[in-house]
């Protein structure tokens, strides 16, 4: 067992985990924060997306021991206008992917604001790319929704981005 110290949703937490325990399993099973979902367990669906030091990651691919001393934000710790926008624009149906979608969108908006390009960014001059619907779709493409609420998700992100 290894002791891991995390700051989760603003609270210092210490947990003992085996070295092979994923951050996802540590958060869900050791800390009881079940809002973060286990989907594919292979990093392909995005249901497990959390923010670590403000950056989005697939927590199923991350070992808890790698994040010792870091700030982890799960959906339980999120207080963001995206939550209301997802509701207003029907950005969810069954809701299973919604926690990961919201955490991913928060991280994506921060990446965009920092000037990080996507695969569809046309101008790579280092400035802020226009956040078109294609940009939003590309930047959110690592998060799958089995119900097909993609149009509502794009609308919610667009609204919060102020476009």
C-alpha cells in the first residue's frame, strides 16, 4: 500500500492504495465520489474525465499514485455555468456521460482561452481561435454520448463561451 495525498474538490484527503489503483477507482471506491463514471475503462469514452490542476484527464488511465499532492476536481466539486447550460439546452438525456462532459468542457474552454489549437483550428498564429461549432465538436470529441445529445452539448458550450 502507498499513501497518496490529494486535494479533492478543495479538501485535503489521504488514502492508502495499491500502486496499480487508477485515479478513477480511488475517487469512486476510496473516497465515495461516484459522480465520476466508469465507462470503457480504456480512455476512449471520456465518462471518467476529471480536472487535475485545472486540466482535463481520463482518470481511468491515470494511476492515483501519479497525482500525489495534486488538486483533483470531480463533478461533485464543480460549480460552473455549464451545469445550468447543459440543463437549458438539453445537453444530456440519460445523464451517464454528463459529469465527464462537463469536466471536459471546463478543461476545453481553459485550453481554448490559453490559445491551444485543435485539429480543425485554421489560424495557428498563437491567438485565440474562433470557437465555432466545428471547434467545439473537435475539442469535445474524446467524450462520447450514447444518447446522442451532442447538439445540446455544443449549444451549452457555445452559450457559456459567449459566442
